C-alpha cells in the first residue's frame, strides 16, 4: 500500500487515536466491566446506520460508535455476575499482552517466522502437559477453540487408525450421550459415525460400559470400526468428569485412540485439591483445554496436546513448494499440528499471564472458584424452594426452583439481564429445565451469588 493513500501512515491523527484506544482499554481494565445487553438489528440500524462509506468516518468517530453503541450491545463475558454458558475472565496481564500481540503483527505458524513466539507458546503447552502427567514426547499447538481442537485431535486419531488398522472400515467415534456437541460436529466434517454410549447413574461414561457398547456395536454393524474413544473431563452442563481411568484401560485393551475433551474442566489440574479427579488423563493420546475458559486468557485459545507429537504432525502437515523452506524435523511448527496454516500466536497472552503471575496465583484463582461453588451449593441447600441437581464437582452449580415451569425460568433470566443484575441462562437436564452458575471468574464474590439468588422469589 503506497504511503500517499494514508492507510499506513502513522500521522498525528493516528497517534491521537492510539492514545484514545489505549485510554479506553485501560479504563475498561481498571473499572468493573459493564454487563450490558444485546440490541435488536432494528435498534442498531437506527442508532448506528451504515458505517462503511466511500470516504470513511475517521478513526475517532468510528471509535466513538464502537464505545458508545456497539460495545454496549455486547454482553461482557468477564462481568463477575456473568454465570451463563462458560464465561471468560482474562487476567489484566493477559488482556494487556493481547494488545501487544495484535500490535506486533506476529505470525505464529512456523519456527522460521516466529521462533520467539513459538518458544513461549510451547512453554505454556508444556506446563499443561506436565500437569496432566504426559511424557516428554508430548506437544501440540494453540487453536481457535475446543471445536477446532477436538476436530484436529480426531483427524489425527483417524490418521493413526488408518495406519494401524488396515482395511476398508466405516470409521466410528465412541463418546457419551453427554459429550460436547463439537464431537458430533467433528464426525460430520470427517464423515464418520458416532456411537453414543449411555452414562451411569452419576452421569459418567465408564470404561466397562464403553467396552460392552463397542463390542456389541461392531458385532451388530459389520464393516464399522470404532477408532477413538472420547472422554470428557468436566462436562459443560454439570462439570461431570468421565471415568478416565476406565476409558484409558478400555482404549488400551481394544487398541483405540483415547482423546480427552477437557475444554472447561482440565483447568482444575492447576489445583492439587482436584488433580486426582483427572486420574487417567496421563494415558490420553490427545487432550484439549481452553485457557480462555478457566485459565484466564482472552478469546480465543485452545491448547491441543498430543501424547506423541509426531502423530499430530504427520496427520496435519501441509505440503507445497512454497512451504518447503519451513520444513522442520524438530517438530516446532505450530501449523503442523492442527487444521490450520495461517495462525496468530494466540497462546502468547496466556503464556505472558502465566509467566508474570506464576503458577501459584493460577492455583489460588482456580481454588477460589471451587470454594465459591461449594458455598453456593450450601446457600441453595438452605432454601426450601431450591434443589441442587447434583453436588458440584468443579465450579458449576446446577439447581431447580420448586414449582417453576420452563417459561418461568426464561422470564426470570430475561428480567435479570434487563435489570443489569446478572446473566444466567436456563439449561436442561434429563428433560427438565434447570439453572446453572458457571463460576470461573476470580472477581465473582459470594455477594454476587447472594444478589442473584435473592431474585429467585
């Protein structure tokens, strides 16, 4: 782009805009984030109108529209009373360093072009791998999110199966009825089948039932071959952890790939109090965990780790004449381990926060959520009109309100957001509407939960 066009000139206006953007970013970090709420398309059309014009709005006007209207039409995932889905709560260090990553225009796909960034990302991946008890051969990359992580891991699993299990098979993934929706989405993309296995009375996928179901399935469906078992380490809905030990044993006995989807829950490996809950994860052939969920990184970052990084590399490395200079036998090109080529070093904000704060601070932040979940469960038990769905295993608290129907939960949720008290959405369990608090934010306090529970009248 020529300098005369002005797009790439760092002139006085751009310098002034940079200061305004920095002030806005710092102000948001210093203050409690607003909860805010979505506006309708019609409302935004009236308030904002067309922003892409022939001559441009100018940086200050475009920023004004964003600050005053567009940003306020988005719900803040890091608000302490945002307890819906699995929210996010990036640390101050992580958020600030995300600005650095964006401003630096770093490429994180290869060692040749981004050695320093890749080196740092790999240390963060190694920290996770060590917590999981994985061997020195382990390695991987940061991808966009759990959906891409699960898909990439299962593609590597099928690559391994094609090599180890010759024959023309209808490949099949075995998982629980409670597995994340991304598993079935991955199966659709890969054109493979899914064997959905019932959970036990505690909502867990067990090794015993998995072995029985796989053998019955393959016997009654000639030509079908299960190649991978997916265990969940902290379901999104209730935080339930599958029988990882039993699933690892089942995978070993049947010679299958064992993948652990720990997008939310595996963050609790950071606490010695909960590490034993994940016994068996060390035997996984691949795993994922999303630092943008409960490890205080900004969107979007999912850590994908293979037990033997060479398999991930063999499955995913793209080859073309223009890529030949990037060939690396040292297993250090992040683009070689997932369905990606061009990538930003999305793991760097997580690395910076972890390096700056230290692992102990991460342990304390995780344990804050665990403690608060137990306190919340006790608060619910003290009320005769509320009933726990199950005892919280990690930091998700699910419960029902006596006498309420689905419409009551929806009305209450809408009213809670409209009054800017909090953001809690209904879910379902066993065909019954429930409420759930996903507590992952270190800034959430008991008083926040008391405030929200106090509106359930």
